[in-house]
C-alpha cells in the first residue's frame, strides 16, 4: 500500500502512532499486500494485452487521452511491483528489517532499502495521481479542441516534475538533519504528509469539476453536429458521463481509507498516551483501515482498466502481427472512388461551406471518439452517425 507512514517508519525515533500500525500483524499485512498487488498486476496486464478476435479500436488518430490512460496503468503496475518487492523482503528477511529500529546502527543497508522502496512506491502512485488530473484536463481541452498529441510533452513535464519535486522535498524535511536522527514532532512530519496527499486531494476536488464541464461541453457538441439531439447521441453522452463516474468511483474506493486512516493516526499522535482505554475504538478503527489500505491501494490498477476499457476478456493474442487500421485500409482501397471527402483547401475554396461543415463535424467526431475510446458500441454508433460514414 502507499502511505507516508512507510517513510516515517524508516526513522529509528518514529512516533507512537506509526509504531502502532507497523507492529500490527506485520506478516499478515505484508501477505495481504503481496496477494492484492499480485492479483491486480496480473489482471491489469491481462486487460492491456491484445485479445483474439478483437478488432483494433476505431479511433481516427492517436490521442493524448489514450496515451495518458496507458501511463496511468503503467504507474500502477510499477507501483504494485514496488509493493510486492518491499513486502517480500520484509517477510523473507525479518532480521534485516529489524535493524531499521536500531539507533546509531552501523549497517546502513536496511535504512537505505526502507527509504528507497518507500520512495519508489510513493513516487509512482503520486505520478499516477498527477496523470489522472492531466486526463481530466485533457478531456476538457479535447472537447474544446485545444489539445492534441503536442500537449503530452507538457503533461510529462508537469507530472514527473511535480511528483519528483514533492517527493524529494517531503523526504528531505522528514529526514532532517539525518536519517539516523530524524526530528520528532508533528510540525516536522506534516510537510511530508502534505506533499504526499496534495495530488490525491487535487484529484478528489478538481477532477469531478472538470469531468462535469466536459460532459456539458460534449452535450453541446453533439447537439451542434447536426442541429438535433438524437437518441444515439444522448446515449453516447450518457456513456461518457458514466465512464467519468466509474473513474472517480474507483479512485474514491481505493483511497478514501487512506484519508480516514491518516486522520485517525494524527488524532492519536496528539494524545499524551495512545494506549489509554478511551482511545481503544480509535486504535481499532485505525488498524482496520490500515489493513483495508493494503487490499484496496494495489487494486487500483485493475479497477481503473475496468473503468477505462471495461472487461476485455481472457483470450489473449500473443502472436505479433501488423494490424491494419480499418479507416486507413478503406482510404487506400477507395481512393480512386473518392470515398473520403477531399481535404479542405482554405486558400482556393474559402467559401466552400459544405467542406468546412464536414471538417468541423469530423473534428467533433474525433473529439468524442477520444473520450469514448475502448467502448466498441459507442465507436460504432459514432461512426454510423458521422457524415464520413454516410459518405461511404
């Protein structure tokens, strides 16, 4: 699981709340993390592999949104691998991990492993949060026709730059002046927790707003494409709205336990003695949510692929072959018959309103298909209702 408590545990003089959760059934907890991360990893890869008898997705051109969805899955896969590796070492070499608790110990490798594995997990999941925010931004810009593959470079700079900067800054403040003598006190650890949960809270707050505006813009595009709002277009708008809803639902399910757990642990840290009897229920709730985090955090990768693409099936096609994109094949085979509208020449045909209208409609279809990518029924309805299809 991904929690700033993993980094806090690397300090020999860690706080009592961190000690409480890390000492609670560590073998069971590591086993839960390994099991959940392994299942999610295998199912995520299965979802992304090409399937037998499955036609290529009908997207008019490569989109930045589809690239972002793939990068989110990659971050989840790498983060899950980090969880499996870290938990396996904790289970397989308990004596090696026990040296982390030794103050002024001479062996630096246990602490190095603790910090390195915790940073790897935090960095990958933090980058996944930023990519999810970029997906919401890109979806809105695509509908507004202000985005494209060129903007993916800006997303890379923002995502990896902010993820690395916040991770390094939080770790530097947490381990000041050194890893072997971390300063105690909430005021010293709070910046680390803020840098960890800032992108998570950003997605929770900003993404629903951006998704709502995108859905409204999609409805306007569909109405303006032919001047009417048909049943097919209404269904397509609903499916895009449902896709956004599923993405946020998965995110809330996988990470709400982290927020609850962190709130409970911070409350315990502010108490003079966390072992007092009146705090028993709070301690129990913190330990329960700690185990829940170990189950739900790694499952985000697989659940996101379900929200993005739906269930793609079990029949994997491992044979590599060059797949022909349908619209390119049709374009080459019917070029002599003028099956596609000719490109608009704005210099010589600036007054050709029919061609301009067709181009605008094609751009609208491309924007909508980018948002509904992975949904075969949506792509087919969009294709059949587009002027290009009608020209075939």
